[in-house]
C-alpha cells in the first residue's frame, strides 16, 4: 500500500488541535445556529472596488497567461521602493520575489534558510501555522516562550537559553498578541542573530496596522540586511486575503535561490493579481489607512468594555486585528473557556493555547465584525467570565 510521507503525516506535530473551536463554530453555523465568529483574521469588508477594477482591466487586457516567475517588474520595483523608504537600505527588484501570499513566503524563506534537520527558532505565542511550516521544510521547530507580564516580548535571557539553530522567525506587529516590538527588543534580537550567525525571518504582514509605537523592520537595523528575509503580504493591509499575493525581500543570492524554488513549485502568481497589487501599492497610504481604521476603532471599544469590569484583563494590543483577553479568573484553560462560551452564548473565540503555551489562559478575539455586535459579544464574554469566577469562589 502506498504510504503518505512522514513529512506530511507529522506536519501538525503532537498535542491537541487548536482549531477545534473554530471548526465546531463553523459546523454549528452551517446547522443554522446563530454564531458570532471572532476567530480568524478575515476582514468584514471585501477588496476595494478600485483594486478589483485594476484586476479586471489587467485580466481583460490579456494578462491571464503565465506571469514571469520572480514577479512582474512593476510590482517588484514598487515593493523595493516601499521597503527602501521604510528601512533606508538600498533595495531593488533583485531583492524582491513575489509569492502566493505571506504563508507561501514564510515557507520559501525557511526553505532558503534551513537545511533539513536544522533547528528553526520562533517566538511563542505564534501564528498557528508556524510549527507546521517549519516542519514542512524539514526543520526542527523550537519555540521560545515569552511572558504576558513582559507584554510577550522575547527577552535576551530567553534567547540565550535556546539550542544551536539556523534561523529565528519573528512577527511584529504580532498575531495573536498585538505586540509591537520596541527598539530594545529589536536590538536584543539583532545582537542574538549576529552572535549566533542566524537568518532572521521577519513576518511583517501586519505592518500597516499599528496603533501604538512604530513598526520597525529589522532589515533597517545595522548589519542586519544581509541576514534578514522580510515576508510581506497584500492580505491584511489591503483586504486581499483571497488574492494570495505577498513577497519576500532579502539579499540577492537568497532571493535568486527562492526564485529557483518558485520555478519548480508555484510557478509564480497570476499577472492580473500582481497588477492589481501594484496599482493598490502605488495609491499612497489612503487605501491601507481605510482598511486599518475599523480595527483601531474596535480595539478602543473592546478595551473600554474591559476597563468597565475587573475580572477579564487585556494587554492593549499595539497593532494587528486582535485582542488577547486573560480569562484566568475563571479557573479554566483558554480552550475550556472558548468551548463553554461557544456552547452557552454562541460566541466563537480562539483559545490562547492555539498559539502555543505562552498564551494559555487567554482567548484571542478577532476584531472582524461590526462595532455594535462586537461590543455586545465582549460584554457577554465578560459577564460569562464573571459568573464562572463567582461560581468558582
Ligand atoms: N503571518 C501571520 C502572522 C498571519 O496572521 C497570517 C494570516 O493570518 C499570515 C502570515 C499569512 O497571511 P497570507 O498568506 O494571507 O498573506
């Protein structure tokens, strides 16, 4: 009997499936139940009509054949210009490859960095696919735990305790915590990457959604451009999740190697999607600001509800489209609380445990429904947590 490779049968690793609440909520909804979904990072708006017009014009103008594998020159140039402007590091199209979304970018960046069997470091809490992506390239994932008390920033001490490795994957603004790394944290990460001679893979898909502090790309830090692979995407910043278009920016030799990988795997990204992305990126910040605005507004509203009671606490997110709530007052794990909230009130949130061990006892709320039902759902969640805490006391 032909067997499925161990690379795929072991992709998800050991432990419970953190997506259980999400799938259960989807099934309940399909069965006709009224479910408030605050789970995944999908906008409640579609792609802007003007971006769709640009896509349509390109496709009806004939850009429907194979696009060149590294990505169309206009898009690579536009991204190079944007990154050079953000980082001050000279960047041109040879530093850029277009990928089918940030997820494919994370995979390709690790394919460039890690030889099978080598250790790939990443920070816990983390975006749920990270360990599987690292296993998919044959690397051995190693999580570096952070602490809510330190706003989930990695500390120099935690970095120092890690085993020998080849790469470190970081994500700021962070999913799930909303943490935006400070200058000190970036300096500690850069020192560590240089001391250990690591590739730094920087997932910056939320770069346009910063509510406090400022986004720093480690490509801008002294002596880091030659060891940093920046992963970007149109998904979050432009509500283009379904278009599957992103990029990697890095040293030319690594980008050339990733283009070889693309030739043998994805064979590029549809030209009309790339033309629409080019058009959107060339409009200046207005479109990104429009997409980001509801998340900033909803974040403030959620924090206001949290401030009006004493049981559930939040570390105010500095960026991205989520709020992490600490529900330890209930005595339940994030997973048990999320399941109980779904069963009792039809509200679906992601257990903190879906994102590693450091966020246990938390739930992640996606700010992806209109303001009024969101505020109502958070009020219900807080009252539910309060009732559970009182029953426990
Ligand atoms: N990185 C992070 C931190 C994410 O949250 C996501 C999606 O939720 C991705 C990468 C992948 O995004 P995409 O492949 O849509 O660009």
